[in-house]
C-alpha cells in the first residue's frame, strides 16, 4: 500500500508540475497578447488621428475653395457694377464717387480674403503636422452651403453714403406711386 500511495503522490506531483508549466506558458502568452493588443491599439489610434487630421484638412480646403469662389463672384459683380456706373457717369457725374467707393471696397475685400486664405493655409499645415486640434468648431461642421449672411452685409446700405433726393426725384417717385 505504501507503494501505491507513493505512486499516487508522484503522479500528483507530475500533474502539478505540468499544470504549473501550462500556467506559466499561459501567463507568457497572456503577456505577449497584452503587448500585441497595446501595440495594435496604439497603431489604430494613430491611424484614426491621421484620418481625422486628413478629414479636417480636407474640410478646410473646401472652405478655402468656397471663399475663393465667392470672392471671384464678388470681384466679377463689383466689376460689373463699375462698368455700369462708368456708363452712368456721362449722365450723372456723381457716379464717379461710387466707382471710387467700389474700388476701395474691392481692394479692402481682396486684402481681407488674401489674409484669410493665408490663415487657412497655415491651419491646414498645422492640422496635417499634428500641431493643431484635428477638429473643426461645431459651427463650421454644419451645411456647407447654408446661406448665412452677416449683419454687416445687411447693413451695408446704411454704411454707403446716401445722397439727399432732389425735388425732381421726389416728384418722379410721387408720380410713379
């Protein structure tokens, strides 16, 4: 019986040793897998951030194109108004003042837009380099074509110089009514 107990103890010791080896192997595997998971998570995070930066840079490029397109349309409109008022100068000499005002407005708008486009370029570079937050403010992530006209544009007519209507103009507007 003592032999039987000894064989049982030896068998249990071997089983215990095998179980410890398996445990150590699993522990090593868990450690390796944990390291691999951490590496994959870091790569995924870096890729997600890179894509976010690319998306934001792309959105800024779209905004920049819209500004450039609208600026071109504005310049064309100002040129059209100038051409029309130049023709009116032969009839109303004061139209020359309007042309000068249009030139001043066009010059100031062109300077402001050039500065804005330069700032947008700097933001694109900063976002791509990772030196700026890869997110746009919430107000910019709305509809790209929503017609949002500032109060300054609405009040432009108030800002422009007005001529006092002459008696003939009053008579004409009264007669038209």
